[in-house]
């Protein structure tokens, strides 16, 4: 269990940059010759801090060496809410090589707009060289966050966790 717990913590500690916001899809033109008005979107970039708690979950009864963790987060700043999810992680026998995937639902307020959305994490550490992508799952936004798209970067500085979130949302009517 110690190896599984270390793999989860190790994988969660990736600190790197993911750039760019997802672009909105353009709907296909209707059969008539009229072109629909494009839906107005607003693009934003926000940053803040978050607290995270990782709780080891029961090992796979089949004896897999993949670790499983429950994720609980509290986001502060322009993203004010809670994240809950699950992480799977694996650490190889080679020093500095590991990987993790996670799905996390974030519920709260994004610059005053209420709702939820889902983040998908995919991280790799190859002999100490990290790569991380944290992306909003398409069509996962609810309430005032319906239509959200974007990417998040996670940085860890002196043991404290920070996010940088570049996203787009349909403009408020």
C-alpha cells in the first residue's frame, strides 16, 4: 500500500504549464442560404490557489499495482468551489517515471457564474520530465457554466497548490 500511496502523491505533484484555450465549435450552416449569427463567447484567464486532499482507496482485489485515490479540492479566487474526483496512478521501477489519470467534478462559482464542469487530468513523468494536460470535458458544464471549454495548469510552489485556468464561455445574454 505504501508504494501505491507514494505513486498517487508522486503523480499528483506534477508541476508544469499547459497553454491555450479550447476553441468553440462553429455549427454547420443550415440548408438555406442564410448564415446563423455566431454565438458570442468570452475568453478569460484566471489564477488562484487551491487546497487538495488525496485519500488512498482500497487496492484492486486482483492484485494490480495501480494506485487509486479520492481527490477533494477547494478552489479559491475567481474559481470559488469544490472539486471531487478519482485518480489512478502508477509508478514504474525506474526512478522518476510514473503516470496518472483523473476525473474531477468542480462545483461552485466561476467569476460569479454558478454551476459545475468536469476536468480530465492526464499526467506522465518520464525519468523526471513531466507532462500534464488538464482539460474541461466537452459539454460537461451545467447551469450558468453550460458551454464552458478550457484548459488548466497546476503549479506547486513551496508545497502550495496554484491553478491557472484559461477558458471560454458563452456570453451572458
